[in-house]
């Protein structure tokens, strides 16, 4: 009788040894990209595969997840599940999600295939290709879930077209374009470690729990189902970093530089999430600050203590993020409130109950700094003068967010930084973004900056309306304040119909 | 939430699908999950930066192949697979395969296989786990450099399939060697050093450095797979079927064989679509096919000779002829 | 200095026996409920034992099934046939 194989042995025999050192073609030609970054790997066999997943198990587990998920998606559509959400304003978070996040899932799918093909260690290559499949899953399940909302709500119908063009969507797009145009090890540090391990919890966990709290059964289901893959991805990120740090001391400063860069790049991207959590969710689960403390400061803090033994320090800009945590979401909301006529989601005036919540969560900042502004805008809107800012904003060359962040030590002064490169001036929102530019100016001068592109006539015309049409925005439906929007009217109508139907039964 | 069953005007959808799908359909009507899952999914404009590792290209770039298509999204997958249907189908296939393996193991059926034939099977089947790993890398490369999700979604599924095939073959080895792994070590040694495998290994290594991703698609999926699967699952298998226990080998290789039949439908649809687009495309594909199928046939000849002896040459010729016939139906001259 | 490791699971019927097993096998576990999810923090090390889940589930539990319920984690993973361990090594 054959001896029984344990999980580790089975994985080892079925996976390790599949690859070989090529001799008819040189290994450096077969794997042309895994040396130029200066990362040194002496022994790929030292790689630990914590999950030891073989394809047969992968197919079975993922099939099971998909059966469950699609049962929910089908039943959600059949039962008009969109009527069960807490408040139609909630849906604006979902719009931002499919416009900004789903295309990144697709990019991750393509680029993890690149990484899986181009690093010569079979352990990480297998983990990376499973992640490539997973990321495709996330893009497709998000599309299939949100497809139902698209039938009833605005701002969703052109998510793919908009992602490559609309000003605020260049924030997530440029983030991922930046990662995939880097070498494979920088990409892994950027996405697997900095984003997946350190920051993705901030996107998925509180946001998805918030979706559940707001009655969005469809989103919470794909969100948590995607998150079950995420644990594998986080682990890949953690193992990559540890492995590279252990392989050679010379890797340490390279990784440190990437960590400094990608922490800040990811954190700036999460500005949109901060706004979602504190302003877009009608029923709130936790504040951005609380989430930041739980998922970055506590969990990340434990991790950086662990990495200290390799000589790795907490990312340089983490101190700034700490100072910003009680203002980030309000600063972001102010930007989007002013420019919502040019955005494919709605904003609105904040009611007193919501203000009270913000005041409670942000006692040091909200009443003093942000309430007066919200009150003023509310008054203006009530007087028929809803404030829209018609001037095109200046964007940060790196993160591409309009310049609306304040000085780390002075929340009343907008932070401007500048660099000169080959006679041209470039502008930044922070020391973090300026530092990233200064390290690699030849990369960031290429940025497709939406406002520059508009001025150069590449976005459909000179007027705001021309540009919005080029974005394929339905004017008066996708954009502007929630109040008085088609969605606002439809929502009341749907619910009147639904309650008449119930009464008739 | 109460279930609302009533159909009234105001609960009707305001639109039926996404704008890009409606434009392709020419009307706003309900779309299939397959279409919504892949049409226009890849970014095609306004990339922010060029890859520092390949500054001559955009992040995705049509110039990565000489093939030209007016619309790459016409290259549809006839299986209409998206992630959920892919995994559900594969999990069903792999469960069937596992039951067969378990059946063989439980009854000790490998011991019934003619000893000489068992050695032969190990010598031709098990080194193919490395061929499959090469195919896995090539599928990843196509997924990496291809243009348009219509093609790169199924190529990513193929990458999973090829890893799965490599692992399935590994399981067959473990079945033969009582889970010691000795047969897998021997197969790797054969792949690296046995004279009959060197031409094939060289061909796989040559494919790993092909730059044009559609040439790679033709080389791997039509030419190399056409020769290798045809020889192994038809001719080699047939040679053993009359021997004691020969059926056992047929049974445990059912999974790759069934998979290949399904895979062929998709590969043929893609190639047919590319060839039908223009004479230029047809010329390129024909040239690549002629080159790679000839090399693949030559590379497998020593393996065929070892397995089939005097019948090796005829088997290779028959497989090549059948493959050329298949190619002709796809418009390849 | 002790540091927490952490695991977050969906609040579902599938995850219930896993959560119960973790509570039983990790006496220092702090369990916090959120909408649709449960976060469990333990100083230094969390173990999920296959036998403990099997006992509560009434059938053989394969530890890889944990992936169907897992939302997030913090710490290094080591998984074999009998135990799924998270720790700071």
C-alpha cells in the first residue's frame, strides 16, 4: 500500500521540480526582467509556500465560492434587491467602486500573469498565477454584481470608458499604471505587500461591512468572497518581502525605498476610501480614523516591529498619514462636493445627524474646521446657489488628486510643493509625492494629467460640457447634487410602487 | 426586505446593460454574463507611463504581434467561459479524474499493467509534466502581452489548465511509484538528459523566447499541442490498449484527453477568426504553423520511435497529416 | 513585547464551527463582532485545529475549507493537514 502524502509533501511533489534550468536558451533570456532592479536572489528553493494550493484544490474551492456568490447575485436581481439598500445615496460608493476599483482588479490580473511568467522561482510563480486568476475573478464578479445596479442607477453605465479618461479616475489608474510599469519585484512590493498586505483591509473590510450594514447584500457578498482570496494575496506579499530581505542584505535599502514610495502612493489612493467611509455611507460602520488605527497603526505596527530585525523602518511618510487621519475624509469631500458637476457620482449637503456623528468621531477637527464650511454650503444650496467650482483644479503630478490637502502641521493651509526638472515646473500635494517624483522624474513627467490634457484639447473640446460628453456622462443624471437627481425621484417612485404592491397582496 | 413580485412600469429597469455592450449590440438589451465579463475590459488608451522594462511599448500594445485585427473582441471563446463557469466546469472535470485515480489506486490496478508497458508509459508520459509547465509559461506570456480580454481571459484559464495538467501527470507518476516521487525524479532526468527528449526540450525552450505573442499562440496551442496530444493520447495510448492493464493508462489519462478536445474548439475559433481577417494574417499564421508544426513533429520523432519502434515514423506522419488537415479547415494554407 | 495576530472571518454558518474552535483552542482570544464579520485577535499566535472544527462540524473538516470563510488576517501563516497557525515568528 502506498504511503499517504501530507499536504506539504503533496504540494512539493506536484509543483516543485516542474521547472528546470534551461540550457538551449539562456536563463537570462528566458527570464529577462528579474535582475535589472538590483534585487539579488541566491536560492529560490528557500521560498516557503504557506498555502500549498494545487490546481485541483484551487478549482474546487473557487467553484464552491462562485456557486454561492452567483446564487446571491441571481436572487438579488430576481427580488429587486436594490430596493433594500438603506438609502439611495449609498449607491454612490458602489459607483466609485466600479469606476475606480474594478478596472484595477483587471490590471492586477494581467500583471500577475506577467510576474508569474517572469520570475524564476516556481513557488512565487505559482502563487502569482493563482492571483492572476483571482484578480480576473474579482473584476468579473464585480461587473456581474453591479450590472444589476446599472439597470436602475446612474453613473455606472460607462465605467470602463470613464476609467481611462475622467479626472478623478486618473488617481487609481495612474497608481496601477505606475506599479505595472515598474520591475517585477517593485510591483510585488507595491501591490502584494504595500497595497494588499498593508492597505487593502482598509478598502475591503470596513467598506464591505458597511455595505452589509446598508443593506447591500450583493456588494457585501462579492466583497467578502473576493476577500477570501485576498488572504492568499496578503500572504504572498508578506512572504515576498521576508524572502527578499533574507536573501541578501543588499536588497534591504532597495525594498525600503519601494516601501516608502508605495506606502504613500497607496495611502493617497485610499483618500477616496476615507471619503466613502465617512461621507458616502449613510449608515456608518467605523470612521476612517478608527479604521486607520485598527488596520494600519495596530496591524501594520506589529508588522514593522517584526521587520525591524532586517533593518526595515516604518515608511517615511507614515507620520504624515497619522497627522492627516482626522482630516483626510473631510478634505476629500470638500474637493468632490465642489466638483460633483464634473463627476459621475453625486454629493449632497450633510444633514445634522451626520454632522453630529462626524463631530463625535473627529472632536479635534470637525466642528472647528469643517462644520462651518458644510453649513455655509448648505445655506447657499437652500438659497438656490448650490456651490460648484467652475475653475479647473491644479493636480498633483504624482497622485493626481486636486491640490486640497493641508500642511501636516497646519490644517488651515493648503500644502503646495514644487520641483523643477529639465526647465519645467511640477506641482505636488505633499512631501511624499514630491519625493516620489524627485527619485524618478523621467517616469512622472509622462503622467497623463487630465487637466493638462483638457487644456491641450485632447478631451473633446474646450468647455466643461464638451469634456463631460467626451467622458460619456449623461448630464443631469450622472453628475450634480443628489438632491433633485433622477435617482432621487426614481427611488421615491419605486418605493411607492413597492408599498402599493405589498398593500395589494 | 419584502419580496416584490409585481411588475409595474416604475420598477422596470432604466437600462439593460452597460453602454459599451449596448453599442456593440446596436441596442440596449439584456447582455449575457459572458459578454459583460469580457467585452472592452482591457484599457486601451491614455496609459500614464511606459514600462521601464520595455520603454519601446505602451503598457498594452497592439505592436506586440504582427497580426492586425480591426476588432480583437471578435475572437470570442465558443465555450463562453468566464471565471465562475470556468472553475465550476474544471472542478467537475477534476472530481471525475480524482474518482478514476482513486478507483485505480484502491484496487491496485497499476500492478496489473504489463511491466514493460508501465516502464514505457512512465518514459513518455511523465516527462510531459515539464512540457505542460512550458505551456503554462507560454499561456502566461500570451495573457501578459496579448491584446483584448476576449483572448487573454481564456489564455489565463489555459495557464491554470496547463498547471493542472502538469499536476495531474504528477499524480499518475505518484500512482506508479507508490507516492515515493522516484518516477518524477526519473522523468525530470529524462527531460534534461535522455537523448529522445532533447529535441522537444529545445523546442519548448525556443518557444519561451518567442517575442510575438500570436506566433506563440500558434506555436503552442496549434502546432506543439497538436503533435504532442495527438501522438500521446491517440497513438501511444492505442499501442498499449491491447496489453494487460493498458486500459488503466487510458483511464487515468482521460482528463487531459477530454480537456484537449474542449481546448481545441476554442483554439480553432481564435485562429480561424485571425486568419479570416486578412490575407496578411493568413500568411503570417500559415508561416508560423508550417515552421512550428514541422519542428514539433521532428522533435517528437525520437520519442515516437522509442515507444512505437518501427511504427514511430508512420504515427508521426499520421499526426502531422491530421494536424495539417485541421489547419486547412481553419484557412491555413 | 507581545503583539496581536488576527484573523477575520465571515459571520456565516460555515464559519461558526471555525470561530467556536478558535475560541476554545485560544483562551486569550478577543472576539469582536461587526456587521457580517467577526474579528479575532490573540497575542502572538492563533491556532485553528482541524480536529476541533471536525468535532463541532460533525464531519471531516479539510483545513483548506477555511478559505471559503476567511476575510483577512495579520501574521505569518503556516498550514499543514492538522493545523492552520498564524504567528509572529
